[in-house]
C-alpha cells in the first residue's frame, strides 16, 4: 500500500481528478472503459481505495439501481403501478420502490435524500412544492437525476416527466359529462390537492371546456380530499346533500373509493360520474353504473417508458435537457371493461 493520491491515479489513467471522484463517489456516470482505466491505475499504484473503485465498477456492470417514490401503498393505483414498474425494470437493473404514507414536503425531501444514497436515478410522484423542487435541484448537482412521474414538477433540474397530457384528460371528462347528462346543470369537481400539477391542469381544462362548449353547466367550487378516502366520502356526501339536482361529478384526484361509498349511499337519478384510473374498484363501479367513464394511465406502457428514460439518462454523457414523455390515456366504459 502506497500513499498514492487521487491526483496520482488521475494522471496515470489519463483523466481528470473529477473523473476519479465520480467513479469513487458515483457523482455522475463514467464510461465503462474510462472506469476500467481508473481501476487499472489504482491497482498499479496501490491506491488505498482500489477496493471501492472495483466495487463501483461491479455495481455499474450489474445494471443501474432505479428508485421509485410513489404515493400511499393503501391506494390500489399505486400498488398496481409498483408491480408494473418491477416488471418493467426486469433484468435491466434493480428496482427500489418506496411508498409514502406521509405526504408533507419535509417527509418527501427526507425520503428523496435517503433514496439518493441507494440508487442511481429516481422517479417521484409528488405535489409541486418549493422544498421538493429545491431537493431535486440539489440531487441533480450531486449526480442523481430525478424524474417526475404522473404529475409534473417545476424543479429546474428535473430530468423529465413521464405521464399524460392532463389538459386533454380534463377536457375529455368535461366532454363526457356534457354529452351524457340528461340536461345541463351543476357539476361537482373533487381534487386531491391543487399542488399536484396534473390535477390543477385537469381542473383548468375541465372548466375551460364547459365554459366554451357547454355554458349551461355550472361547475361548483372545487372540493379537495387531500388524497384521503374518508375526506373524499364526506365531501361527496355534502355535495349531494347541498345539490340534489347535481348533473355530474368529476373526480380528478385521489379518494375515489370514498366517492364511490358516498354514491352507493345516495345518488341523484341521471348523475354522470367520471374518474381516473382503472382498478378493481373502478371497474366494479363501471359495472354497477356508479361511474360512467374512467380515464386511465396505461400502467405497463407508462412503466416501460419511464424505465427506458431513466436508463438512457444514466447512459448519456452530456445532459440533453428535460425529457417530456406524454402518453395517451385509455378510456373505459361499462362496454369495454
């Protein structure tokens, strides 16, 4: 063992000290052939961290470790998404999936930082918040790209977005209610939180479509469920009590299970309900005529595209800017489930 330094290793390998640091600390991707030159130089010099360099190269050859931070495990959609992601990763690398039971920005930031110590890239479902965006920007500087999944994030260094065109989703929901409702009337709108940009976009486009093409429909003040089933149920019951002449309900956020429980208790005749994502619960609701239409993420396609994007970003040697992958959504009615 000698007193060789990172500078000595860099000179012998014909690379910069920063490259040696990236190999050792995984601060960014390094070409396999370059990493092998660094290892050979370290072994020749008897560099004290040669074992760690060899371990880093072995990790790289085994495939990238991809981290996924999803919302509550108790939500059927996210359990199904987690399974689809595991299948999509397959033999390309290792999937590390974490579910959030607490959705505060502080908790999300802590989980992001913890996840970054274990993986090479991260995909995150979260509400847009300055603290979360700051954490994403800091992780990017440290060499860990973060993708927004399902709902976009406004972090400048966000590696990309994989999800739906939520403007089209919201307009499709409005078209459905305006066409299927027996007559124009009041329409309820339930979101999880306006901080989810996907839900905000759905609301804006939903209201805009009805304002332009079906002005006889009155969209009521938006109700929020905070992605909680019980709050969604209470909000729906209150909505039905206050407006027995309701023409439609659009559920653009979490808590659909609670909404359906409320609809089973009481529902005005002719009510048109549109919600997101086909699950066992919403499929049964379609069959029971509680829901008229489901606008759904294509989970397998979404997961494959996400994994491909994450792997490709890790293989890139120079940044190409944020990757936007907009997928078409699937429309389900009682006729095609």
